[in-house]
């Protein structure tokens, strides 16, 4: 088993390098001078020349990439054009709220969506099923920020139960922190709930037709035990896969959700960077998010080995 | 090929049974009409500024009210359908072409499959919205740059679906039979495999279309998409961002149009999937 784990972890290394290569290349395949982009709109000719020197544009492309990737691996993501500080520091400053919102969203989504999918599969074709399938289609169709505004309109503007905007760090107390997270997390979870509920339903429909479920029924196991213990256990792998893959959608959604609720996270950092045309920040954020996504899916793959002893790479 | 083609020809009866698809086609048709005939639907110039008339609530003259520089919101929203549909349809078409080519090559030529799939895995490890932001932030916003950026971000998913279909088709007896009678690889790919990848391609392309519309609106909402001078639903919502507590209609009208359009495309996609049922292809 240790061998399996090591092999899977090593397999992620080339993916990380390729992801790095793609993100690095974007700057060079786009028309225009990379040095001008990195130095920013307001840079003087002298500053641009300095940046050109630092980027080493006279060196071969692959060598530049290797040097850049080596620095990235050591946590050096370059300097922000606007702030002049290291991009890695800016990202570390802003990562807390984003991680809080995303973890809360994942927790909330799994708790809501898995039982939804199970119930829909149990009563396949019935009213519950139609409701769940319908909600999933809506979840896929309504963009997250639209949901954000609808929820904020109802719960913050009209009912005034929750804050309209803003974020309170955990250091200001558990309740203020949770309160500031509720609306953004519920907003962000709509798409994720749709995704997880749909795959749970589809997988469970297959599993429920298998012989061992009939056996369980025959020996008198209760409906709840059959659905949530026997069936769900075997539906675990596809569900966890989708939870992992869905993180990509979550990341995209987080950027927008943060701007709806004025949360000072990575999404807000990206938004400001777009407005300031601060490309090093944009590159850094894309890199950090993509690497996290690869690592989340690596963890998901490792979980397979734990929960399903049949899986062998 | 007989199976799915015949199913498609029996479409009217399918439509009667599939209420979702019928609703999707009707809603999408309405949006297409809005986009095509925008100037004839009681609209005024969507970019005409009229500061005297700013921030007006909905009225007989301005059905959806006006924004902070007095532009007619109804006209802007109706014209916004053009941007969304152009982006959605062109991205879907470009992705389908590129994805088909990459998928066919990857699925048919073993030597290239490994390299192409690793690249596709890596591309898919970059969340689409972020990849698109990284590209449009470099290029400065324009309709074309948004379309190209979203196409690049969405193509890998289609290539992967096509490749998967090609791999499963290759195992089928009729392909083996063609090889046995000496058909060239080119002929097998173009005559026997390509037509049978189309149902799965069509279904996937419809989902890419829906996704492209959402990504475009997110990009425009964040200021990394369509230039603010062009009325797109994302841009209108971005304009309303600071004002929405006072004037929620600036957000809600474009939001409703966007959601309905994406819902319509998704319903059509689900309908196509049920109609062409890729499971029958295996």
C-alpha cells in the first residue's frame, strides 16, 4: 500500500510541471512584450529594461522556464506591479477568507447533497426524485453570483438576518466568523450541491440494482441501513471523485462570490489585480489555485486507496 | 449510425414526450429572436447616455428603469442577448472542431495519445474561469479575445470525451472487420469512427455552450471580459454592483435573462443526451 501511495504522489509531479509550463507560456504566446506586461502600464522605459533583464528574455525558453519553476517551488512568485511587495506575501495575507469560504461550502454541500441524492435514487421517478433533478438543473444554470444577489436580497436586505457584505476573521470570535460565512458559502454551494446530488443519485441507482442489496433486503436490513450503509459505501468512489473535480468550479465561483460579498480573499485580490493590470498577481493566483486543485485531486486519489481496497494503480 | 440517426428523425414524438427539451427550445428560440430583432423590440440605443434620466425605476417609458448614466436598461438587456449567444455559440462551435480534431488524433494514434492526454490533464487542472482570466488580462478585453480565451479553457473537456468515444469504438467488431478487409486507417477514422462520435460531441458541445455563457458573464462581471462599452449581461451587472441595494433591478433583469438562457441551453443539452443516448453507442 505504501508503494501505491508513493507511486501516486510521484505521478502528480509531471502534472504540476506541465501546469506550471502552461501558465508560464501564456505570457509568452500572447502578442505583446512580456516585459511590458510584467512591468505594468505605468512603467518607465528604464523599469521595463530592468524587468527584461530580470526575466532573462535573451535566454532560451526552456531554461527560463526551469529557473522560474525553481523559484516558484521555493515560494517566489515575483513582485506585484502596484504594491511592489512579493506576490506570495499578498496571497498569504488573503488566503484565510477564501479557504474559510471554500471549506464551509464543501462541508455544507456534502451534508445537503449526499442525502438529497440518496433520497432521489431511493424514490426514483417519484416526486422527491423529480424535485432533486429539477433543482440540480437550476443549480447548473443560475450563475453563482446571481444566486449570491438573490440570497443577499432576501436574507440581508429584506429580512436583515445576516450581514450584506464583509468578512470577520476567526480571531474576532466563532459566531461573527460563521455569520459572515453563511451567505457566501450557501451561494457558492449551489453549483456544488447540484453536482454532488446528481452523481450520488446516478451512482446509487446503479448500486441499488446489485445482488448484494437484494441479499441485504432478504436478510431483513432496514431501509436506512441499506441506503446509507450498504449502498452509499459502494457509491463512495464516484462521489468523492466528483467532490474533488468540482473544486475547479468552486475556485471559479469563489472569485465571483467574494466580489459579490466584498470578502477580502484571493478573489478580491484577483479582481483588484485585473483592474490595476497587475499581471504578476494574476499569474500567482492562477498558479496557486491550479496547484491546490492538483493536490486536492491527489488527496482524493489517495482516499480511494483507503476506502476501496479493490483499487490498484 | 442507423440507431441515433433514426432516433433524431423521430424527433417530433420525442419532443412531445420530453417537456424539458420543448421548454428549452422555446426559451432559447425567444432569446434568439431577442438577439436578432433587438432593434425592433421597442428598444432605444443601448449606449445612449442621458444623465437627466439616471437611476429611474421601471416605468412605461423605461420598462426596466435606467442605470446610473441614464441608459435604458431594457434596451441594454435585450441587446445583451447578442453577446451571450455569440459567445456561447462560437465557443461551442470552435471547441467542437478543435476537440474533435484533438480527440480523433489522440484516440487513433497510440504514440501521441500519452503526450496529448498529459497536456489535456494539465490544462484541465487549471480552473476554466482562471485560465480565461489569465488570458484576457493579457490581451485586453474584446469580444474576440473572450471567445478565444474561453475556447482554450473549454476545449480539453471535449477532446477528452471524443477520445473516450474513439477508444470504445475501436474495440467494436465492425471496426475490426474493416481493418481485416484492409481499409486504411484514414478511411476507418473518417468513415467509421468520426460519424459515431458526433452524438456525444453534440451533447458535450451544448454543455460547453452553457458553460461559456456563464464564464463570459463572470469575466465581464469581474472586468476582465467584454469591454464596458458593449452591453453584455455581465457588464450590466458589473455596473449595478455598487448600486444594487438601492436599485436591485440593475442586477436582477440581466441576471434573470442570463439564467433563463443558460437554463434553456442546458435543457436542450439534456434533451439531446436522452434523445441520442450515448449508452446505445457502446
